[in-house]
C-alpha cells in the first residue's frame, strides 16, 4: 500500500511541477509515479491542466461582472454583527 508515499507525493507535487525540486526529490517523485498508477494519473492530469492554463490568453472580465463580483465579496467579507456579540 502506497498511502504514506501518496500523501508525501501530493505534498511535493507543486515543487516538481514548478521545477523547483532538487534532483533527489525529482528522482523520488518520478520513481513513485512509475510505481503508483493513481499518483501517475494525478500527475499527468495536473501537468496537462497546467499546460492548457499556461497556453491561454488572459481574458478581461466585463465591467458589470466585475462590479457584481466585488459587491458579493464585500458582503461576504463584512463582519457579521451577530457573531461579534
């Protein structure tokens, strides 16, 4: 069972995908994804998702949508006076 290794893998995956992991960590992650089909799927899906995201052009948010979003966020961030009492 790979449960411990899988948890470790998930904790270290960002460093690997960001290319900030040292050589030893990269080797350990690569060994794990070769041994664990579930983590290989997570790795492959995440890597492909990042590639799609990075290839997208930035989109402007329409002004009316931005205003509605800001209004909702302000409401959510307001302190609830009932909770303060």
